[in-house]
C-alpha cells in the first residue's frame, strides 16, 4: 500500500506530524513490551542460587538454562504442545471459517450487528469462568453430557473442545472482516463464466481472503501454544502443555531462570511461524489483491 | 466448619497457584460478606489459574532483590534482650487470608488495650518469602509453613524468640515442639498442623486400605471404575510417593527421584485427574472413588458423603505445620511476643481450631470440654502412634525443588 511514495518535490497530501508525537506510543511499547522482554532474557541467562540464603538469582551470561531446555523431556512437551495447538487450530478453522462465511454472505446487513455481537459477547465474561462452565457441561455425571451419554471430560477431546471454544472469536473476526471487504461481484462473474461454486471459491474467495485467514490462524495458534488453563481444567491436569511446565518452574521449583529460558525458546519457535506469516503477507501484498 | 459447603466457590487450578489467587478470594469474600456472609476457606479459596500467570508477571523481580545482610545481625543481637522492655502500641500481622479468627484479635485487644492490631494478607508462601526477604514490610508477626522457616532463618530474616515472654509455650504438646525444621523453637511455634491422607468410596472399593502403599496398589485395580485423583502439585505427588516408598522426600540424590518416577510412571494412566482445588467438592458429590487429600478436606468430605471413608494413613505419610514467627526487623517485637503468647492460651487456641478446622498443637486445649468433637475425630486428633511416622517435606535447597519438579514433569508427561 505504502509502496508508492510521493516523488520528491511533488506536493504530498498526507498531513505532516512532528515525530515526537509518536513518543507515547513508543513509551508504551518500550515499557510494556521491550522492558519485560529484556527482563525475561536477563533471567534466561542467569542461574538459580544454590541456597535459599541471600540472593536467589545469580546474574551473568550462563547458557546452561537454554541448553537444559533441549532435554528430550522438554522437547517432547514443546512438540506435544505444538501438535495439540495445531489440531486445535485446524478444528477452529473448520468451525470458524463456515461461520464467518455465513455471517458475511448470508446474514442480512440489518442482523449482522447482532450476530457480530453474539460472537463477541463471550469475551465479556472471564475466560476462566467460561472454561469452568465447559467442565460442568462435559461432566459425564452431570446433566448435559450425562443426558447424551458423553463421557469425555479429562480427555484430549475435552481439551480440544475447550481450545476451539476459547479461541473461536479470535479467528472468526479477522476472517469475517476479509470476507466482508471482498468484492463478491467477482464470484458472481466467475459463476457467470461457468465456474462451479467450488471452483469460484477456490480461485477467488480463498485467495482474496487468505490474509485474513492467515492472521486468524496465527492469532489462534500462537496463544493456543501458550495455553495453560484449558488443559489444566478440562484435561484434569493430565495434559501437559509447555505453559504448565513454565508455571511449574516459576512456582513449584522457584527456578525463574529456567522458566524464563523455556518461555524464551517457546517464543523463538513461535517467532518462526510469525516470520512465515509476514513473508506470505508481503507476497500477498506484492501479487495479491 | 460445620457447614463447609455452603457458599464456597471452588475452582480448579494447580495447588501452587491457589494461594496466589487468595487476594481475589479476599476481595470476593469481602463483597460476599457484606451481602450474605459467604465464606471461602483458606485451602479452597479461589485458585484462578489463568490469572495466576498475570500475577506471576506482577511479582517478577521481587525475589531477586532480596538483601539479607542486615537481617542476620538484627536477629542475633535482638535475642534475649526484650524482657522488661515496654510493650509497643502497634502490631501488624501478616497472614494467609481467613486463617485467623477476628474474635482472637478482639480478645487480644481487650487484654492489651494499648496495642492497635492490624492484619494484612499474603496469598502464597512465595509472596511472604519475597516480602520478608526484601524487608521494610514492618510486619511483626508472620505465618510461614515448615518449609519456609529454614530458608528465612538461615538468611537471618527471623527474630529469635525470647521464651521468657512466652510462658504459654509450656502448653504445647512435646511432639509439636523442637521439630526438625526449627530445633529448640528458635524462630517459630506451631500455629496449627495437618497431614496428607486419602479417602475412598467404600461402596466401590471393597478393600480397606490403610497405608499409602495400599492406596497405590488399588489405583490400577479401580481406575476403570471411576475417577481417581491426586493433589496437583510437585510436592505432594513426588514428595508423597517418596515418603510412601520410605525415602527421604528432601533427598538431593537424583537416583531417588528416578526411583520415584519409575514407581509412578506405570500408575500415571490410572490417576485420572490431578486436581487440588475442586477435588473436595467433587469428592463430596461422590465423583471421586479414590483420592489423595488434605486432612481438613478429608474431614469435610467424610462428613458430607456417607459412602466415603477417610484415612489418616498408617505408616509413612506427609505432615505439615504452619508457624507463628517474628521477622528480624519487626518494629514491635514485644507486642509480637505478647501475641504469640496469647495464641498459645488454651481457650484462644480452641476458638482458633474451631475457626480454621485444623488441629492445634496446644495440649491443654485438647483437654477442654469444648474440644470434644475434635478429640473424638481420629481424622483430626491423629493418634501419636501414627503421627510419629509422618514426615515433613522441608525442601531445604533449590536443588531439591528442581529435582522434584523435574521428576514431576516426567510423571506428568507420562500417558
């Protein structure tokens, strides 16, 4: 979008603001993002003291915490987390895309606001409470799941349901936005020219909404990798996410350096996915709509 | 404690997180008390897992800034010099929420009219330790568990107790004084105690398990018959298993932890849930057929469900104790001693036991007529023959915590 800059000497229409106006934003960014990240990195390269007397953290540049993460135990946990999060993301796409499509295409514009509101409303309640509600719903001894003869609480199925439920709005909203923005006359045109609905979808709708689809997917996948409450509640503590291990390091073992190292490695792994996204988004900008 | 279920809000979260969220519980409780007097108990108070992570971020850094040089000097020089000093006019108590009867504070004020008493709360032992190590909290009385005393004492953060100011110390049962974690009661006196036992649905399980070894043996046999549960958290699963196996739960030897993991791994798939916060309510509803539990909860579960048998195990098991201590830099040490002495009064200890539901170490309290219902309950008044076999988990070094945590992750990662 910003690729075509005004040629020098030519008069631009963009308003000019002094650079210092960006300082609140910069301050916010430094204080709430860069500074905590710096603390995390500092901890990750520190080491835990050998005794409870005196300072609990010995600062320095020790790489032992980072290398300890590459123990098969933790690698397995990270791998398992990525796998479950990928499964949860796929399931979210499978549920969320049709929902977003329906909202954009088949809901009358008068009702769209209400439907959007219905998607957003769960956000007004604590995530924890909503997850707890699922515990009640899925309880095989309870009224609802019991009635249907379902007994999946404390299994991976319950964890998956919790993941899809918890992150659905995060996926639906960006996808809905890109479907809503789309020029549907293109699809009508394709159909007029003899394309089957499926082909029109594949050749037009899907490519045009890919940025929204990608950002929705990432928006869901990344927090799922850091998920902690859902496996604890719906998996009965028997499904180990890397978030639960990090929590254990901070609270159980009081080992902040190792907990930070685990967080850092997880962040690096997830950053790979973000880079993939940025690259594909840039390509989209170059060649796409 | 008579009606433990009424109005309690119980959410599932790991044991370690629970206390961190007590601050929320307090807020909720305060609001609730204004409307209908709802009460959240200490062990059950909200463990809001997700928020716990936020809380974590909030407390980051405080532990590392501990400066401990000054404390050591203060504690050694202050000892034994308090007798004869005048009582100060203030007392600040730093305690778990809902862990002290307000009537007790009123009673203390009546006896010491010149002292203004204030209580403020922490939500976890971590928070307490961090605050005390950082200094400057002006706390006069704190309530650390047995596993904090060594850490705080070693670093010189605790005031040596002046026994001359504690005549009521003589009331305590000998088995609850001079404990391993604080020989000679240099820094602490026991406030109240408990143990980790188990319970089972006797209409499902026909055996009569009485030891931890039998508990573990029954897991594979009955896991298909219903939900089995152990207390989420590093200490009570790894430490508990090591105690059951007759090992030292505070071992610094990797091989001991490997043994514990090897013992637990085949059992992992038979432990259906790891839960320390909602297990109690679920058990009262009969949803758990075999589970590990804290003594106070087991008492309530058995009371609420007639099909459940509670067990204070024979042979090795875990026990814990919360203690009254005075920080080394307490601004009002004389008043603090007066407080400790007041709490060791038999009648005061009885009202405290009624309020918290946890057994007191006060020998004279147990002889009072009002203590009958506690005396007759073997799940609370555990006979000394059993209690002698119960061990403290002290976690004396970071190495122990790390070995235990790693063993726990290995166990948790097992399907």
